């Protein structure tokens, strides 16, 4: 692959590698940067925050290859009023932001049609396949192989009726080739005895892995990038300089100009204004999520678990119990509503008898959501040396390493091994700069 800057040809070869600027130091951006560096590219990672200090600080710490069911699923529209009226429910909309959110919500409605779910699910499955294994080469570079453990994951159902209404999801997962086991109450009790005896059914996904500390994991990968010759620049990206051919010649930051031969926008929920600078206008919104980390819970499950009904997960970490979940739709600048975090404590007390609220911290972060649940992993249709990697929603850690593999293949001019059409940014309307 050749890119031109100021009339000079840059060759991807043993002696001289392209310089790629990666914008965004969350798990997706760091994975992209380290994957590119592993390939031999010169890499500069740019973010106004330190590695993992944004959304990647507070996720559920799980790497789940079973993420093949879109968040926008059939029947979700009928459930929304009940969710919004339930003070303990998994969804909240800040109503004063509704006028601005309406176009996004209409796209969510369209994406939830049954006719679209099959193709969307296939696109998600192709991304998630090998999600755990994709971290192996990056973890080896970082001497962090012990930070990922294949523990499995449990999805809990509080009634037989709830389980019956979810059978279509299990059928979809079977069609995608996922491995799972349906458990009755006795089998669940044997697998995870710390749970309350209130669940007649559960589903166990044995292929799910977790990080023992999601924040530290991002930092360790970012440190490995620098140890292996990459650079990190703490700065805010303001704009892009284009050369005479319309390609990106440099990234403009509040710390100066960073020349580059290619750029990857992987800035999570903050990617939309940068994409607009490059002529695209994806319908990216922030799906705000909350978490509690209980440093001394008194009881610790062996296996991560989640509530199908309540929309949250619990993960045992090296520094406590992570309780993460719920969705709140509001602007990036809106203040946190800490009642959303407090709701999580109410939920976990019901599911995990004896849990104590000791040494607990609260957090809110911005998941980068797209209406069809499918991230953008794509070259720019307008600038041949610009690439996009954002919109991973609830699945940034799940898909970080896979995204790194795919972006590296695109930058290197190789076949990524899967059809990249479903992830293209021009599946959305674009506009000129």
C-alpha cells in the first residue's frame, strides 16, 4: 500500500514504515495502535486523557464472543414504556434532550425490525468470532497474559415466563454457532452457589472471558506500545490538515501539528465531530452507563453473571466486585444522575445475598452507540488514508482486539478475512467537509 504526502512515496517495507496516528486511548484505540505497531508501523496514540481513563475505565470487564443479539431487537419498542416507568428499570431518557435524540431513536426503531435482525446478527457474529483469542498476541507483547481468564458467564432469568420470551434469542445464538448450556435451578446452584435461590432458569456461556482489571489492562497495553517503539501524545485533536490530493497529512492538536501518513479515528463517543471533519456524519450517540465497584463486598461470585431482566452485570475483579449496566440517553455534557448507580446496589442485593456496600465507588461513562448496534470499522470513502473504528456500544472490550486486527489489515492493504461491508461508515449518509 502506498500513500503520498508532499509528493513523496511512503513504502510499507522493512526499512521504512508508514506513520499512523491513532486518535483515542480507550481499549479500542489502544488495541488498534498496538496491533499496528506489532505489524511494524510507526504509531502515535493521541488522546486528551490517559489510556483507559474514559469509557474503558468502567466497563463490565467481560470479553464475550456470544454478543450476536443486537441491543435493538424485535419487540424492544413495546418494552420501552414499561422500562421508562420503572424507577429500577434498565433504561432512562433525559426528556429535555428528546428533540435532539429523536432522529437517533427513529433509526433505532428502524433497526429493530425483524427483517433486519438476521443480517445485523450475522455482522456482529463475524466480529465477535475469535474475540478472546485476538487478545493473545497483544497480551504477550504486554506480558499480561494472566490478566485475561476464560471464566464463562451466566445469564439469569427470574421466571419461567421471562425465559420463554427469550427463547428466540437462544435460537438466534444457536444459528450463529454459539456454545451455551441451559441450566435449571439446581444446576445453577451447583455452578454458582453465591446466588440467591430465586432463578428457575439460567444460561451459561462457557467461552466468555474476563479481564481481572479492565482499566489496568488498557494501561498495560498502552505501556507495551511505548516499550515496543510506539509513541503516546496527551493532547486534544482539533482538526486535520489535508494535502493537495485530499488525504490527511497531519493531525492538528492543542499541542501542535502531528504529521502522519494515515489516521485512525477511534475516539469512542467523541468520534462524531472528528468524523465530520473528514466528511462523514454517523448517527453516533452516547449511551451513558453507570457502575459500582464494591471494594469489600463480603461475598464474591466465582463467575460473572448478569440479569436478563434488569440489564446489569456483576464481575469479580482483583480489586472488588464490579456492578455495571443500565442505559441513559442524554447529551455528553449532561451531569451524572447518581440514582442510576444507586439502583445497581438495590439490584445486586436481591441477586447476591449477604453482599455489603463497603468501600464502594460510583462511576458514569459514555458508551459510543450506533442505532443498529454494529460498530464502524471502515476506511474513509473520501480520504484514502483515513480510517474509522468507533461505535462499539456495550462491546468495546469484547471487540477491541478484533477491531485492531481488522484495522491493521485495512491499513496494510490486506484482505481482513471477513466481508467489511456491514461496518462501513458510508452505510450512513455522508456530507462534504
